């Protein structure tokens, strides 16, 4: 056991692709935690999707030993996800640290997500060390980036460090700076046990595991722990220090340290991220501040293409929830799609990752409906309803007002694309709050924008209209009143509930027209005429018709009286009329994806 003065708990803050995982690899190697033979790229990223996309989805931690001036130090690297969807996990990870490395690409400069996570670190009073990565690149401009950090974030960069994780430059100086500048943890070893759960996951052999930072007291094997959020108590069956390849067993996790607690739980529901654990008999007076249950931000329906796979989808979701307590789902049925689940996600990346994992790991073929957000519906009788599925909206005559959630969006973009971005944001009903030039070449924009406008394909449009140079981050705001209506799509006079969306009244005609035109191209021709209509309430606002497949019923007539041919045509006409009345149209999967692709 190292005394608290020899412990350093720190995290790495960086935008996607600024070299956070590569730098973590370098630090692990420099401390000799993993031999060259066992080393691999992104060693702390354990999922295939993380390695493929080059992003961190699940926070990981590692305990490192480092010698500085003849003394042994323990460095606890608490890795964090970079994406905005996981900002709550980031906040809890940062609450477990005393310092953070602010890693900025020396060629790209400050990006939107960097700013968001730095503010979380500043709220937690962390010591922040600016680190300029990728200085070996020909396009690197350390002076410009230092000025940007000072101007945008307000950090003093006179003692910032210049490193290259790829070329292994400046790593020793960085490790020395971590020990010199980041303060040792505070805490009382003899006080009541008080520890923060900043991550949890499920292990097939050990059950649910909690990754904790001990603020006061200690945790030892056999101790009866009380989880303050869930109000339950469990006995400690085992303790370990985190390591990317092999966990190191211990009998006690002391004050100031991080470690893994094994409680033998069968799911992670009771080990919520941000919760406080303490001794069952001698409880701490107050929990660690900032705990709140993870709230879903975006909702979408997931349905198996093969309707017989519903139970398999349920089992797959149950297994995924063992590792991701933020996942919420409930069964729902759709006339068009059959049985499926309405799932709540932390954001669009979370939704993408979950859908991809279900398809990859469990071999399922799924249809996802258009993502929606939660609307606050004020009814004429004074009641308030929260609606996430457009099909759940009350009848139009019973709605007084509909309020929709807004986000504060921060966008950093090269000044040459400013016009494109402002046009896009105005089209998405954005309200400009701030515009600031950074070093004359880039602009920082702050907008308030309805959440519904960014959950579809906003990020793709943002990247395409700026050639991929814009960076984007958002944080939720309050609900604001909007002039919103429910837009239904009718195919052969039947409402397809999975295609219903909530849109601003001013955009309803435009969106309805685009949708029916897109669906006309997708729906295959039938033996009868199919009407595709967009409606608001009972009012049809747009219509397209899929023409029927023609069959030449008069081909067998080689002459004779014209009345013979007319008789056959009349018979065909009657048959088509009957088919139109009772015929059913099966919609291909592309019809549901068409909703997502329309801007």
C-alpha cells in the first residue's frame, strides 16, 4: 500500500480522434504495466466497435506504478468516453479524480467536445494540464493551438506540454508533470467508508462488478456494504485493482485508491453509476454529490424483420442491459411491423452502438423506426402528459399546447463554411445565442435548437456541408412551447403508425410531400392502384399514387365485336375496385428508412 501522498488519480479529456487512446497506451507502456509482447493498439478499448471506429464507448481504468526521484508512485488512469452521449459517465469519472490531462490535437486545435468536458472538469475543481498531441505532424501549429486554448477555455498554456503519442515523444516529461502538478487525494482513512461508483459492468463468472473511488475509510473483503441509491446491502466477496489484461487481487482498497468491488449481484441495476456505497453499520452522513439516474434522451422502436425472433430480441436486450444500466425498453406493437420494443437511448451514437451490437453479437436483423424525443403535452382539461411515441398523442381537439425539449448546441467550424452552417441551423429552427471568431480562421457558434431537429440526420448534414471539418456538442435545456402537429402517413387508406412523426406546423406540408414522394419510389406496384397520403388530423395535405400493374385482358380477342373487349375491360375494372377495397400492401424496410433520410 502506498501512502495517499504517493497516489495520483487523473483522467484524459479529448475530442474524438485527438489521440486519447494512443496516449493512454503510451502511459501504460512507459510504466511497464504491459510487456511489448502483450501490447496492442487501443489496449483499454475492449469492444470490437470501439477499435473499429476509434472511439471510447465504455470507460476503463488502470492502476500504474511509476518511479519518480527514487520514490514509488501509484498512478490511477481513469479513462473516459469522449462522446456527448456518455457525458454523465464522464462527469462521474472526473468526480473521482484530482486532475485531468486536456489533450488537444496540435494540428486541429480546440473542438466542441473538448470545451464541454473541460467545463465538467472545472466544475469538479480539477487541476488541468494542457497537452498538445501529434506535434510531429507537418500540419502541427502548437503556438496557434495554445492561443486558442487560452482564448476559448481560459487556461494558462505557458507550461503546456508538447507530446506525440504515436512517436513516443515527451511521455516521460508528461508522467513527471502528472506527479508534480496533480494533487494527492484528500480523505480520512479512519472515517466511515464513503466510495463513489463511477462504472459498473457484468462478468459471466463474477457477476456485476463496481469500479469505485474510495473518498473516506476503506473497503475490505467480508465487509457489509450499503448502496445509498438503491437502499440495499451486500457482502464484499472480492476486491481487485483494475488492469487491461489481468486484474490484481487485493484484500483492502484504501482511502484515495480506485478498485473493483465484487458483490455477487446478478445484474448491474443496483450498481448505478454515480451512486455512493458505505459501510452498512457505520454509514457516512452524506453521499457523494451529483448522483442522478441516467435519463434516456432519444427513443426509437426496434423490431425484428423476422417476426418469430421477438423472444430472441427480448433475451438479447436482457443480456445487453446486464452491462448497460442506462438502457431502458418496453414491449410495443405496431400494425405495420408487428411485435418489438420501444427503447430509450442516451443519444444517437448510443442508439447506433446498441443496434449494431444486437445485430452482430446476437445475429438479429432489425428495423429501427425514426428516433423521437419526449414531448410535454398540455391537454385542454389541464392534465400534462409526456409522450415519446407519436402514435400516443391525444386527439388534436384535446391538445392545448405541445412543448418540445431544446438543447444548447456548440459548433466550431472553419470560417469559410459559416454560411452553410447558419443556413442549416436556421432550417432546423435554431436560435443564435453566440458567435465568436477563434484566431480568424475558425468560428465558435452557440445555438438553442429543438432536440427533435438534431436526432434524425443533423450530424451527417453538418459534416457534409463543412467537408467534415465542423465539430459539434450539445447539452439538454428546458422544454419550450412549439406549434407542433402529428403527421400521419396513410397507405391504401390505412395509417402506418411506425411512420407517424411530430413536425412543426409550418413544415408539415413540405415534410408530408417529401415523404409521400419518397415512398412512391419505394412501394412496389400492386395489381391495384395504391394511394399514399400524408395527413394532419383528418386533413389530407399531400398525395401520390402508385399505378397498378397492367394486364392485357383483351389479348386473346383477335377480332369480333367491340362489345366483347368492353365486357372484359369492365370485368377487370370491377376486379381492381374490389382488390383496392380489400387489398393489403406490405411495406419494404426501405420505406421506414426513407423517414430518416429526408431533410
